[in-house]
């Protein structure tokens, strides 16, 4: 089952039925956003689509903004799990970076419409925006990987290079996911970002 968006919830469900209801509300929120956009998004509408009462929704989400945050957070947590799974693979960064990028794309692609809505209604770089949720998790996962392979690889340029590598790639990837420009296919964006990231890594010794 998908991870729960803990920071977006008023309380964390413990029983299986309650957990399933929270996920049903989040799934319904995605359906409403994709079919009706932000203008049709409301707690009443989401509860209706989920087959739940609006009172049940308010047990877990304070308002529609918290519900949207929960949708994003759950997707980001799934992407983070994908990232950490990839980084457990015993392979060089040339392979891992490409597998990682494709994994994040595959995980977040179902949220393409939602990403477009979010980027058009909320600042991408705000602390509570999608960038503010995703970038710190990817940064932590990258640091953990670099620590694990510190005897083999290092970042050229130190903390500033690491920041530019992760933050720049995250920003570009989110923008591409939301827009999916026809002249930039997936293979091309993966190669461009991989090349940009690998410039900052070099073998030790």
C-alpha cells in the first residue's frame, strides 16, 4: 500500500479501515482534479466521489488545501521510496542516475495533471509547494548514497555543487513532468539531466 502523507493529516489513522479511507479520499481528490480542475475541487466533491461523508474527511484533513498537500506528499513519498530502492543497487553512478530519473518519472507521471494544476496555482519554489516537499527528500537520499560510496566517488565542488545538482535537476524534472513538451521526449530529458548530474561526480583516487 502507498505511504500515508503524515505531515498533511490532522491525525494518523491506525486501523486498516481508516487507512483505506484516507487513501480513498486522496484517490478521489486526484480524480476530481483531473476531471474538474481546481475550480471543481472541494472537500464536499471529494467526499462524494470517495463515497465518504464530508465529516469523515474533516477527521483527517483540515481543509481542501491540506487534502491537496496530502495528495502531493503521498506521491513524493512513493518517489522517495523508489529513489532509495534504486540507490541500494550496487552499480556505478552512470547507471544509477539514469535508473533513478526514470524511476521518479514513472512514479510521478500519474500526477501530471495535478502537477500542472499545482504549478499554475501555487508557487513552485514555496516551502509548502511541490518543490519544497520533493527536493529535501531527494537531497537526503543523495547524501545517503554519496556517504555509502564515499570510498569510490566524491562530489566535485562540495556542498554548492551537490545543491545545484539536486535542486536544479528536481526543478527541471518537475517542470518537464507538468508540461511534457513534445520536442523533449523522456529519453532526451533523462540523458540531459544525467549528464548534468554526473559532471559533479568523480572517482576517488
